[in-house]
């Protein structure tokens, strides 16, 4: 097969260069109204300030008044809760440590999708959110606070992936595995936790989700899908993709098999090796420590070039594959990149030849069980 790196628009660069004159004027006005210190405390480390401001403007459809209100509310929230990012998991969650959370809420961050975005895998069908709430001081808000902590820490991960991929990264790819799920999981407590988490992340970390891929969706999930649509912003819902048990071909259009565990017909070379890794804190959440160390090293002025000299311990580096590549589509480039793709392709789009539309949150045509 021909080795190809698919060339997608760089997230921030594409937004800045193609927003149009009217939206650019709104951006210029927005920039003049906010405080530089607040932007520094809100943005992803080392990114241009405009990337951050654009996320808030996009979330409010470039309505300056609404975006400004959203910004002020976020700054107030951030000033009050920014200490949560550095607090111990037990202190934030009301008692549950990371090992307990991994067991009851199996989620992992490892590898990347074909756009070079961080990859998150959550086995929702194996989550026991009711028990998780009990371990978190029997308080839904503690679960939401824990989610807020890792949403804050995700900024460092975006900075690290931007460094590794050679282009700006500000969103992540999420795989939600519904295998083993049932309607009984969706109790009132669970719905409260899901809605409060969605409200918090939407208000304070806008435009962070790149795509949500639901796999192993049972037939009953169509009902849940309709309920989710009611409290999720249409812009966000358009990023959802829903597949049944015959999902592998579709999933591989979004994520290279080397970044997927063997249970998803992957090789496990660059991401999780197996789904059992979700239950090991270091494998499931190790990227947050690595990204934090990268940001610390860079702010200290020490070298962090991929493959070059670095004061980061070698064993701390994730198992991403660095290589110099030349694309066969468009202009030739030479950048250190993740293995985004190693397939023959005739289209410069991740949605080529899938059964799912790239612009809606509709259910795909693959079989559900």
C-alpha cells in the first residue's frame, strides 16, 4: 500500500483564514473588549489568542453580545474553580481515587484520530455511574467537578498534540462504546450527571469536541438519541456519528487501526493495546502527566523537539510514531506527524466512502442490534 498522510485543514489556521470579513470585524471587536490576562488564563498553552476567542464566538454564532456574556461568565467561573485542575482526584471527586474511577467509569485518552486529534475511548456500557456517584460522596456535583478537572487539563494535551503533529489542535475525537449497555443505566441520577456535565463543558470549554463516534449502539439507543438531541446544542449534535455492531469499516475511516485496540480490529501499536487498558490509571490517563510535563518544560525554556534532545525522560514519552513524510496529494510537505493514515485514498476527506453523512448527527446505515 502507498503511505499517505491525509491533508486536512489545520483547525485554528483554517478558522482564522476563512472566517470572512464580517466575522473578522466581530473578532477584532471581541478582542478589544476582553482582558489579555483573562485570555492567557483561558487559552490552550502557546496557542494564538484568536484561536481561543474564536471558540467562544463560534459557540454563540458570532453574536458579540452573547459571546461577551459567555466570556464573562467563564472568566468568573475559571477564577473560582481553576485550582481544581491541580487538586487531587480524591479531593475533587468527594473521595474516589483514579483507580476507583477507572473501574466504575472506564475511559482512556491515548492515540489520535486521522486528523491528529487526541482520542478518547469510553466504554459506556460498562460504566456504573450510580455506583460512581455513591463513591463521589453521593453527590452528582462531585462527578461533574471531576469532569471539569480533566476538561481543564485537556488544554495541556491539546498543546502537546499540536507540538507533536506540527499543526494547531484544539478538539478531540471521542469513541463511545455502548456494548453491554441497557436502558436501566439511564436513571434520573445519571441523566442529571450527563446534563450537568454537558452544561458545564459547553459553557466553559466551547468547541472542544471534534467528533463523537458511538459504536455498538443497540436499538433502544434510538430513543436515547432523541432525548440527547433535546439538550445538546445543534452544532454539537452535528458532530455525532452513530453505528451498530458492524462499525469497524466506518470507525477506521476516522481512526487509523494502529491507534485502536485489538477489540476494534486495531493493532494497538500507537494507542491502547486492548480495552483492558481502560482500567489501568497510568495507561488510561498517563497522557495528562506527559502533557503537563511538556508544558512545564517548554515554559521553562528547555528543548522539546520531537526526536531531539529533551529533558523529558524517554519512558515518559507516549508510543506515537514520529516520521518524516511526503504527501502524494496537494503540495508536498515534510513534517513530523502521527501516523494519521497508511491507506490508498482518492479523496482528501476523512468521510470518504462511509455510510454516514459528514454534516449531520443522523444514524448511519450500518446494522444495529
